[in-house]
């Protein structure tokens, strides 16, 4: 008997497994996720506990990453800071997907005046740089991690609106969509059952890359005092404090900066691998 052909998702997983960069990215992302989930058990010390006898101590056997300006353990703060960065990335992108995909789907499928209105509003938002828009919105909402996530999510929504609309315009003229329309399926059923499932691959890739951008945005907002508020640990706020001691305590900046670099690099490598794996033109 001839074996049944593998499903598209299984073929995509096999292609993803052959890409070393994507596997490295997935491994690093998984390591950060586990670090965030098990932070209370992994962190050697309380991340907000101060020690006036250990101010700005260099890395040692007791404090592997050294201590900060009020004696807090930098390793523990980096570990707990993973929670804020990953939470901001996932929640922000989820907000963008929940807002952008339905609007883009409706605009691309319905067309007409609604499509023109959505396209012009999207163009207006995209004319403003993403980070500038997020900073302005976070400043308006007030400094907190929750408001920062909302600001980042809303600021990234136009990208998903544009992507979804473009994919819908390509898919809705396919033969299977025309066949579904010919047998009398209502428009909402065609959009949800025949169009949306066939545009998920580029949305997944964009969401993965958007998480990396959201991590940078959260760190930037926290650096400016608009994100996670002290004494709660955040990589951005740690860098903000470390800039004042860069000459005599460089470890305060090195470790949170390295954490941001690794997490963003991992999501970008994973996103690039998913883009190749989910592209049917790639072997």
C-alpha cells in the first residue's frame, strides 16, 4: 500500500528540524520560558532583597553575576526579569492578533468602503514609527507593565491588519473559495472556514518576529520608566540603573543586555526558520 502523504504541518516540522539556526532559537526560547516559569526555584536569592554590605560587588562564588547599587543579586534579578519580558512579548502580540486579524480579515474579504477606510487608518498608523507610538501611548496610559503591554500591542496592530488583508486578497480568489461560494456558503462561513485557516502560516511567522520586537519595546519602555516599575525586576530598568555605574560596575549592564540580545536573537532565528518551513515553495 502507498503510505498516506504527510500533513502540511508535519512536513513543516520536518523542514524546521533540518534548520540548525531555528533549532538553536527554539532551544534558547524554551530555556527562557522554563527560566521564567521556575524563577522562584532557580533564583539563588530574593530579587528585591537589599544588602548594604554587598553594594556593587563583582561576580563571585556567592553572587555569580555580581550585585547592583543597593546590594541586590543581579543573577536573581535577571532570572525574574525574564517573566516581564516574555509576558510583555506574548501578551502584546496576542493583543495585536486579536485586534488586527479580525479587522484585516473583514477588510480584505468585504472590500469596498470599509476596506478603503481600514487601509487609510492603517497607513496613518504605519507612518509613525512603532516604538515612538508605543512610547506615546504608554506615557498617556501611565507607567506600568500592564499599560506598556497594551501600548505595545495596539502599536503593533497595524502590521497584522496589513498582513491579514493582503493574505485574504490573495486567498479569496482561489478556486476552493469560489467553489464554497458557489454551493451557497454564507460569507462569514467562507471567511472563517476556508480563508482564515489558509493564512495562518504567515501570521504565525509574523507573530514570532513580533514577539522579538515587543521584548525590545518593553525593555525600552522600562528603561524610560514607563514599563515595569521598581523594585520589580525588568531588564530595561536594570539597564537604566546600570548606565550610572558603567565604569566601576559593568556587570550591572552586561547581564541584562546579554539576556535581551539572546532572547531577541532566538525569536528572530525561530521566526526565520518558521518562514522557511511553512513556505510550500521551500524544499
